[in-house]
C-alpha cells in the first residue's frame, strides 16, 4: 500500500471539489452575456507612469483664478492637535507656465509639454481623478493594485491572467523601469495569481535582461530543457494542482522564448534614423526615455499585452515630487518625456496600432494649488 501524504490528499480533495463544481455549473442555465456599448478594440496597454506626483495645475488642468489670486492667503492648514506640528499659512500659487490650446480640439496644456499639446486631439484627458492617499508609496500601490492594505495583483497581472498573450515566446506583462519605484516590485506583482503573470522587469541599457545569452550551445540547451520538461510533467502528475510547480514550468518556457526573441525585440538600434528622430532619440541610444518608448512600441508590436514604463529617476530621490522644492524642477522631467510620448502616439498611429492600444499617462496623485512655505515660494503640497 502506497502512503498518501497530507499535501497530496488536500490537493486531490480540492481538485475533486472543483470538478464537481464545474460539472454542476455546466448543467445550469447560463445567463445571457451582456454586450458592451461599443465593440472592444483595445488589444494592448502601454502605461506611462510618472513617479513623484506631478502638479496637475501646472501641466494639464488650468485654473485661471490661481493667476488672479496668486499669493493670496487661504488660512492655515488644519492639523491634528496630537501631531504637535505648528499650523502654517497657505498661499495660492499661480502656475509657472502658460497654458495654450491645442489648435484642433482646443484642450489647454501648459508650455511644459509643447509636443504633447500638439497631439491632444488624439488624447482623452480626464480631470476628475483623485487619490485617497498623500503618501507616495501607498498612492502608487493603490493606483497599480487598487489597495493599500491587502496585497492584490497588479493591473498588468490581471490583464495577463484574463487575456493572455499574443506571443507565447514573450511575457504578456513587461515593466520597463531603470530604477526601483515607490513600493518596489509590489506594483507589478501577480500576488495570489500564478507567478507567470508578474511583470518581467527590463532595465534600459546594453543588458536589459540578465542571462539572455544561453550558457550552452543551442542543441545542448534544447536537450536540457526537454529533459527538464519531462521530469517536471511527471512530478506535476504526482502532485495535481501544484500551482507553484506549474508556474515554474511556464517561467522556463518564457525564459527560453525571451532568449530567442528578446535580443532582437529590445534592440532599438534596429530602428531607422527617421523613427528615432520622431521620438527624439539619438542613434545608438538604449537608455533614454525616448529609447524606452521605442522599446514599448516594439514589444506590443511583437505580441506583448501590457507594457509599463516607470519614470522613476534616481530611485525616487530625483523625480516629479515638488512638495519640498521648487516646482520649476518639472521642466527637467517634462523635457525628458514630452517629445518621446508625442512621438509614440504618432508612431502608433502611423502603424495602425493606436486604435488598438490603450496609452495611459498618469501619476500617483495631484498637487494642491497652494504652498505652505510663505509668499514667493514655488513649491506645491
């Protein structure tokens, strides 16, 4: 008599229960599927995430009264008596940059983004978003997972899990992040979903992914992977329902696919000078934000479902955050991303990819229209 281990018994019981539930569901009458108002077109998502929380009133949300009431006091901030912090006076601050309308649709965008303003007729601008948190880490986590208290899968993981990929040799969920963002890898983690749906992080540069070059000759690696697959399948049959083992097997297949395709897909140097110029990238460049936008387009062009570019310069020490420093620093970061994003929109349109790609430009929260450092200062809370 073969002994039955506790883990195997639990897995077998859960598998049987799932089978019974599936059988019962099959016999029940299925409710009619409700069709959406519009035929779904989006096949890919590219998220352009600006870490640090840029000021919406200096970028995409003009407030004419701020110009009129510049340096007008609106009273001290209400603080808890328990905190022991002194109340500080708040002064309204006019935007540092002039807002001008797009010539076709009339949407006003500040002079921080002249290239992006020129393509605003292709953009749906949402000005009603708000955040529940003022902490960068919590707000970043909420934006990406919907929660700050319970560990949840990221948006990219959900899309990978629900829709899969168009190319089995590439992951469905890719994150381009030169530096570690607020909340770290949690914002692209799969959590309780199978691990294969976690984002594969790419670091811009000469080696975007480690170990892309096979350590063994191709014929030997094929034999090694074949043997590993056979052993793992036998192992999985003895342990039905082992999600971790199944995920590990999927990760081996994805890794082999990355070795086959990624060196070509991620090499933006293969692009024409004309295309690179559209993004503002220089020939040979593999690290700039422009190069990252080109890389994102190449990834979705090759079947990747979800790509996120995280603009977290300097490991969160040098980003869009202007709470305790001059908001004029926005100019530096806007120059870095303005032309590349506009170029990405134009390039996707030229390749008939814009009508099937959801392009999302966002940050973790906005900024107050006032400063607490007194008159004459240019910071925003």
